[in-house]
């Protein structure tokens, strides 16, 4: 039974705790420490701007009948905007500091570790190979236990004006051994029946498990693995998924189960950890015995696993079932059709105009 002690998230931080945790961060206990010159530079800019502009602003407000002061006030407006942005940045910094301090204390109490920013997490899930500048952010991880890692994740696509940073929240759970690649695309997270996930999979891999499950999830399994999907998702596992108090896209790959969402997931809120307990005890509690009983009938006895499973160890899943086959996104297809239609319409108008002449 998984149970988290959430008292460290709600009790006030003492000055001694703050001092100790900040010392640990400077030592790099929570990842690479931030450069102190960034903070010092921000404070210097803030003080200089406030010290030089505040007297002028006050003088302009007192002497509103002075044309010169009115012009000075108009000139100061852009500086006031910058000043407001700096204030917002300071507020965000103080908020994030409290956030990581609480998480660090919570991690200590629950046998976990805090990572403020961990570059290139080595997970097999579909999110973790997208884009570039990939990193887990403000995440808690543990080398043991069912829950391996939970927190934020981001990656970058495009460049220049088209550069976009994609933000996700994830939770990684350990399975007792590898299973075929299964994806449960939560329909509540989609828009206009288009998946919110960054990768699309071939429609021939869609599996129906019947109602009410089909109304909530679109299941994908490698071709020929429909029976295995039924075996790995029996009624009690489907019921546990449907009863979970939050909607996640769920991926089972190798010996991992990943939950993904783009919604907020406040790890300083005890309710988030009650939710993770429900998933660990309900969904994983129902799934683990099923995974332990599972065996891939397509696997020849002589086949050996990838190096990660040790030399000479029978591979638990045949190569065909280890990864889903990618497909074209419906959104991309509709975009291409729209562009072709637009070009065709433009050519039609041009031809009509030329013939009319």
C-alpha cells in the first residue's frame, strides 16, 4: 500500500530549514545550482531602476501643470512597464522558491529526491523523444517503489519566431516486467476528436474494449496484439482506470506506465499526492498481478532480450509488440487537404479570370 506523508507540505518552513535547504541547493543536491550572479544582477537592476525613477515619477505627479514634467512622465511609461515586469518576475521567483523548498522537505520525509531541472530524462515514453532541450522540471524521483518519478516535463520545437516550448506534467510508475506497447488516449483531453499527444499512431492499431471504456479512452496496441490488450486490461483494471479522479493519457511501454497531462498538477497540494496514491494502489494494484501472469505467446524460446535485460535472458515481449507503429495525424491530413483545396480554388479563379478576358 502506497502512502505519502503530506504534513511537510502544509506545516510552515522554519528559518533553519530554509537555510539548510538553500545550502544543499548550492552544493548541487537538487541538480546544478543556479548562478548567484543572475540573482545579484536582477537585484542591482531592480534597485537602480527604482532609485532613479521613483523621485522623477513623484515630482511629475506633484507638478502635473508643468509641461516638462508631463513629457517626462510620458517618457517614463515604458520604464514603468519594465518595472512592473521586474516585480512580476520577483514574485514568480519567490513563489518558485517556496515551491521547491516545500518539495525538498517533502522528498526527505518520503524517501525521494528533488530535481529542480534534469536534462534529457532517459525514459522510453512517447513524450521523451520529442523536440530538443528536453528536461524534467521540479520533479520528485525515487530509485525504489512503484512511483518512480513525478513532476513537470518540457521540450522545444521549431526555431526563431516558430520556437515553442511544450509543457507537460507526468508520473512514471514501475511495472514488474515489460509488456507490449499500449496507449490509452483519454478522449476528455482531446479537442474536435484530435489527440492532444505530440505523436499519432496508425489507425489500424486501434482496439475496442467496449463500453463504457470506449467512451473515455481510445486504446492503441501493436497489430496482432488485440488479445494481449484484453488480457492486460481486464474488467477490474478498466474499472480502476475509469474510477481514477483525474484524466490522464496513459502509456504502457517496456516495464513502465506513464501518465501524461497538460493540466496543472500542483505537487505542493496534498490532494495531488492522494490522487497519485489512488493510481498506485488502485490502477497499479489491479494491473500488477495481471502483468505478472502475462506472457507473449509469439516469443520463441531461443530469442534473447535487449542488453538492458541481461545477456541470455528470455525477452518478455516479441519485437513486433515492443513499439506502436507511427501514423499520420488527422490534424496534419486535414491541413494538407485544406491547403490543396485552397491552391485549387486560387488556380480556378485565375483560370476563370483569364478565360473571361
